């Protein structure tokens, strides 16, 4: 067996590199202790879309950021037009409402109460 003549410090650096240990310490009794630094796993970025509530009509976009539950409020029922008016401040247009909720059909004749509609979608 061949004997290698290397310094202890060189050997320790080599071991640290192999083991993924970040440092070592020598105590008062000259014992060597390897110390591994804790590195937390990377956290995945949050998805922009909100959880999809139910019930929804078929074909609703997957990247929806904001939802509206269609309902009666007193004697007034939601319609495509009053939903667009209500959410105009976040950029909702009738064209986008229909695009994101294709079951509405191009003239909103597919509009139904008691379903969630996407009123804001991400890229």
C-alpha cells in the first residue's frame, strides 16, 4: 500500500469538500469536529392564480386571479353588464369577461346565476 505524505489541514479541506461540510473545529483536546451548516431548501414562488372555486361553468381560464359569484342581491340579479361595471376599476371589459368565461357566449346568453365567473386573469 502506498503512503501519501500530506498535511492534516490539506486532508481536512479535502474531506470537507467531499462531505459538503462547511467548516470544522478543533477542541481543547485536539479532537477535530466537522460542522455542517444548515441551508434551508429554496421556497418555490407562489402561483399568481387564486384557487378555483366551484361551481364554475366549463371552459373558464386556469390563470384566473379574481372571481365573482353571480347572485341575486335583493331584487337585482347580476348580469354581464353590471359585473363589468362593478369590476371596471381593475380593468374588466365585456370582451375579457367573455374570453375568460367562454360559457357566457358572445352575447352573454349563457349567463347563469349561482356560478363563479373569472373577472381578472393573469398572463
